C-alpha cells in the first residue's frame, strides 16, 4: 500500500510514522508513506496557501489552487482508490472504515488547517471525509496519524501475531475482555481462576461474556445495531 499525505505542517507527521510497528511495516515495504508540503504549491513569492473567507467571518480558508495543483500532480502519477479529507465535520472513523481502507492500493489523504478548505475542493476531488471524534483539533495531521495507524496495523504481515489484529476491541463490535499476565497473585489480587484451568473452550466463553458485559456497561451504543 502507498499512502500520500498533503499537509501544511508535514513535520508533525515525521515522528508518528518513524517508530515501532509502523516503521517496521515501512522497512518491510508493506507500506510506503509520502508527505507533501502544501506550501510547495503556494502562490506567488510568498507561497500563499490561504485567504479570508467570502461572506466574512473569522479564520482563514485554504485556497483552491495550491491544493488542486498538488492533487493533480499526484493523480497524474498514479490512480488513487480514495482521496480522503480529514475534517471534524464528517462521519467518525470506525473499525469497519479502517478494515475497508486496509485493502486499498493507493490512498491520498488531505489534512485541513485553519477554517478548513474551499468547499469546491471537497466537491471535485474528495471521495471520502473522515473525522476521528466529536472534538476539534488544531489541524488534521494528528487525525491523519490516527487513521494511518489504524489502517496499517491491519495489513497482513504488519502485526507479528496475525490473530491479534483480528481479536481486538471493535473487530466484532465488542470491547476487549480483561487480560492478565504473571504473577497469578499480586498484593492479594488474584487472576480469575478460569484463566488458570487450561480449559480453552471455557476460557473463550468467559472472554466473550466479559467482553459483552464490559460493552454493555461502557458502550451500550455498540450493541444497539445488532
Ligand atoms: Cl479529522 N480534524 C480536526 N481538525 N479536528 C478533528 C478531526 C479532524 N477529527 C476530530 N477532530
């Protein structure tokens, strides 16, 4: 998979992708990430990328031309399966979206800043808009990092234990059950007896039960559309 990200602050994204599992995925060539600085496509001597909004109001809006020029150049080099705009005024990211995107070949992600981008860019180029939750960030970069992390870990070969990406929270619409490791007792707190029995079918039942209980308590909304 190839992921291109257009940003006004690409430096924000250097670090999140250069550690641990995501770095290893790139080293193994399972994914390639390319950052593009929108400023490189800015207009005139000052490399202008934003302007005040028509109709008045506070906040600058990212202009059409720099974004259009950048996207057109990238599109002339390869075909994108999705062109995604990260914005708080969109549907929220969930596991099903991440699963779906992990199957794509080429993804282009545009991150906004300031008041956002000229609507005509959204109308002409964007195939999918994603928010990461009901709160506002200063820009879409950290949101893009969240999306890319959620997608990359699903690419076969990225996570060593294949089983683990499939069994985590949300993959089956349930939160994860509690987990324990040694010691079996710490300051009087014991690990649930069932986990020490070696009766794996029973343990699986217990985990399902715990996952359901936890979900019902903390995120009942996840059970609603069952
Ligand atoms: Cl994608 N962008 C910004 N700026 N804020 C957000 C977001 C995105 N998702 C949630 N909050």
